[in-house]
């Protein structure tokens, strides 16, 4: 979990009293029994909450600022750190809890320094390729195939960005090559993140033979993902799948592609689940705590931040400019900001927080401007909105 910076007195107390709430991040996830043990004796914090700002724009700014004030540590797990980079961008820093040294989080990872749950391994499918070890359910490592590489792609990481692994220099494209060769329709893979990587760095109209000898076209991967379920068993209610399908749809439009064939199916599928999000929206503006499969109003704010944040992240990318300003979407943004600010001096689970903040940043960049909450500017793959589809 992630805590806001406290006063120096509270921080000092935390070092001498094991029962005090820690200043920094742990990787405990309430719904993940494999995570670290949660603090069991947290005293109430004598911190007066900041007054809530009026108006949607300053509330977004305040919620994002609160997330920035929650330190990420060199002792955190890789899962927490790369979600922090996703949420706040490649400029986010790590803090050494002993020396208080600050270092850029992505530089730390690229230089080969140690993080719990971080393991880069040479590819067995292509020369000079690299993979990221997937540690399902660990709570500290990458939880899904290609997750880290795709989330870095969403911030436009350079193709020649160097990664130091076992004393040897690799580049970001070595990860891309492995993803390209591993993608398969017959090996029960999650391809939600692979389509972002391949589509962004290799193209959305691509044919190849993978490392298993299977002949593929990029549209085959899209069909695989489009036919996969959106339900309670799907990762984060299927919101990652919807987000990533729309990401590559926008890449397709950028290159002059038309909304026809499978691309029309992706657009129509997106519209269907947009309507489900609106249909199941709660009275306070938050989205259903059962994601997109039915109504849900679990009172737990951690759960509500998780579900509303993930849904808003996808909608902030995929809605038209006009829809982003619709009252129902503004209500959702407002509800998410208020929940984060209501917990501004309390722990918030890292994945929930950072996906929520990522959604708020995309929303802010599209509705207000892309620079005020930078640097760096958010990379959003859009030259056209869904409201202006190429026929």
C-alpha cells in the first residue's frame, strides 16, 4: 500500500514503533493472500485533511498531486514500481528508505539494479531477445505476460533505450522482438498487452511466423482478444483488454486505416461496453464494483477506487471528445477524485491508485491540456476520435 508523506514527527515515530503506520509503500493487496502481511495496528493519523477544492479541474490536480506525494521505495516490489511509472510517467522517482537517496525509477530498472520480483531473462525464441519473468499472484513481480513492456510503451519509451542485464546491454526492442516471436493463438496466452507492443513498434498490418512456426497476421491477435470474455474472471473486469484494443484501434486510424472489418467490430465492442459502464454507474458517480457485468455498490473505497479507476482509464482513452464532457463522465471523474482525496492520509493499494491516476491524467490531457500535469506530456495515440471514424 502507499501512504502520503507524513510530518517528520510521525515519520520518526514510525521507525521506533512497529505498530505505527509506515511512511512508504508496501506491496500488500487486500484481495491477494500472497502479498505481504498488512499492518494490523495502525493508529489514527493526526493529520488534518486538506480542504477539497471546488471544480473538477482543481480536484483532478489535487488527486494527482496526492498520488505524487506517496513515496515509492527501492524496497518495493517491481509490480508496485512499474505501476507507479504507468500512473505518473517515466519521471517518477524511487526513494531509498535508509539513505533517502532519490533516483529515477526507470533509470534504476534499466541500469540493472535490484528490485524484488524483477527478473529479465534471455529469450529462447529469438537472438538477443529479452523477456520479463511473469510471477502470477506473487504481488511483487509482473503479473501478466508482456505487462511491463506494454505499460512502458504507453509512455512512448524509446526503441534504443538501454537495459543492463547480467552485465550485457540490451535495448527495449529486444523485449519487443521476444513479444513478437512468442505471441501465439494456441498456447493459452494473454495477448492484451502484446497487441500494444507489436502494434506500436512493428505495425498494425503485419504478417509473420512466430517462434513456434505459426503463421500469424496482426488481425489474428485482435480476433483472439476480441473473442475473449469480459467477465468477473477476466483481469480487472476486462478493462485492460478494452483499453489495449482501443489503443491499437487508434494506431490503425493514425495510419489512415478505416473502421471496417475487425476494426469496426472493435469500435462496436467498445461502444457496447461504454453503454454497460453508464448503465451500471452508481448514484454517486462511481462505476460498478462488479466492473461491466452488472450493478455493484460495495461501500469499500479501496474497491471503488479500483473499479472506477480501471473503467475511467479505459473510457478516458476511448470516448469521443464530446462524451468526455458529458455529465455522467464528469460525475465519474469527480467521484474518483473525491475517493482519493478522502483517503489522502491513508493507505491506498498501489495498482488501484496508479491505474486511477493514469486515467485521470489521460482525461485531463484531453479535456484541459497535456502539459500542466507534466512533464512528460502524455502519449495518447490519437489523431482522430471515435466520433470521426473513417468509413
